[in-house]
C-alpha cells in the first residue's frame, strides 16, 4: 500500500531539519516523467489561510488544474509569516521545479506544524536536491513520504482502493485541531485512471464532502488544510462515477484513520441525525452534537447520558419538536418522544465500551439526514495542547 501504487507516480521523504528531532520532515509526490497531469485540490475555509495554501491555489488557477509535483514540509505551518512566508512557499516550488525541469506553477506546496514561526527556508532549500534525487516508485519511498508529513500523529495513514484496471491510493496526516471544513489535515491521492481537470475537481469535491468535511475532533479549523488528487491517466479511460466512488472510499478511510488517531481519544463516534426538515438541518444538528464537549466527556466515560445529546439538538437552531425526538446508542433506543425509554442498559453499556459508538437521533419531522464523525475528549488531548504543539 503506497501513494506510488498507481502507475506514473514517484515519492520521497527526507529529513531537512525542520523538526528538531531529526525525523523525516520533507516529502515529495511527483509524476514519474515530471510531466504535469490533471490535478484538483480543496483547501481550508479559514480566512487566515497559510502561505502554501495561497500559493497552491494560485498555481492551480494559473495552470488550469495541472501539476507535476507536490512538495510538503512538516514541523512548521508557514502560517502567519507575512510576505516572507509567501516568498518561502514560492521558493519551495521554484527550487523543486528547477530540479524536475518544470515551471514553478506546476508544483504545489503544503506545510503543516506550528503557526507563526518563520519557516527555516535555508534548511528546506538545502534538502530539496536530496529529496528530488531520492524519488522513486518503490513502496519504501511511499512510506518515507507518508512518514515525512506527520506531526502529532502516532502512525502513518495510508489507503489503497482497486478499480477496474486502475487504482486510487492516498496518504494523509491529522490527529488534532480537526474540524469541518476540512480538518487540521493534509491528504494526497493519486490515481492512474484518466481524468480531465474538470472531472478531477468534481470527483474530489464529492469525496471530501462525504469524508473530511464530516469529521470533527475539537471544532477548530486549521490554516493549512489541503487535499490534492493527481491523475496520471496511465491506466486509460475510466468510468468517472466509479472513480468517484473509489476516491470517496479512500477519503472516508483516511478520515476514519485520523479520527482513530485523534489526540487523547479512546473511541470514535458517528452521530447520525434523521427525520430533520432537510439534509442541511440534519447535518447542522449532527455537528452540534459532535462538537459538544459535554457529549465528548460522556463518550470518554462510557456514560449513556442522552440528555446531553437532546440538549445539543435543541441548541443547534434547527426545527425541533422535543416530543418527537428519539435517541439511540448502537441502535438501542434510550429516549423516545423526548423522554426516557425502557431499554437494555447492559447492551448500551457494552456498545459504549467499544472503539466505535453510533449515536442515532430521529427528529421525526421530515426526510432530512446527516452524519458527522467525532471522538471522545480524553486527558491526552489536554496534555498535547496545553502548551504550543
């Protein structure tokens, strides 16, 4: 399983010295022949977006959705770094492009790590030649790249989905400061299916909307969130709907890996709301429950305190008739028509002790439905984030 599995891609990861530990912190994903291919990306909605986000947006717009490489550093977000930060992001693209033999605009750039600290561009610049030289299509190179993008993650996040003669592969990072839209995250996907830039953009928007955009850990949206999809076309034409399904499956898998690796978390929860007046209202209600610190604390303690869920549904601002609301844990209804329902307490307790908790809410008002993925709030989250990290 590697970002290089789809035909036509190479990768690399090296230590540039951005991280004081000396760990891998500079990654590259590129086309094997250094030719630009159809590429799509989605970016953070944070208006304090980092310099690499601004640079990559501008490059994709300038090329009409074509790129030959993505260079990524971890350990420093290059965010809130002013004009120098923009110059540094462009420098990373320019230097990579020179060594690959492509225009700077055909290189995208991403960064992740601490905000407000100048990027050590001299160290990064000095390491780019070794990074480009190390690129290959081997699984080991894919592992190095997937490792080099990590920050507070405890493990690599990789995925592979096979299609009809083509493949989708991906790698991602993200363990905290996760919230729609998207999450403190970077994700990179490759496919050897043939897509034009417009189709690639549609495929990625659909996939992100059903994966990273329904993930929340702490309600905080980062300055650097980026998801990139590159399509080499080496496998020839493919059914766009099938590629959409595969890319979506890959993104859902990566989002689940992020949730499972969230800082201090012991379990993942899927908050599903149905019976709302619209899908939008259902999604809004689900997100309110998923972001609730009180609900997260209940999840951490394995406590089926459905009153907190009901309270958050009411606070979400969506149309609500409390006398029609039902709430269930793992399919066991604990609240019906707004009041406690007789239920198997042992079954609920067993469900809440597992790694994945399903919270089902039925508003009883319409056909709208939505889902948000979240995690519990544990001591480890405070330990990680009570100081700069």
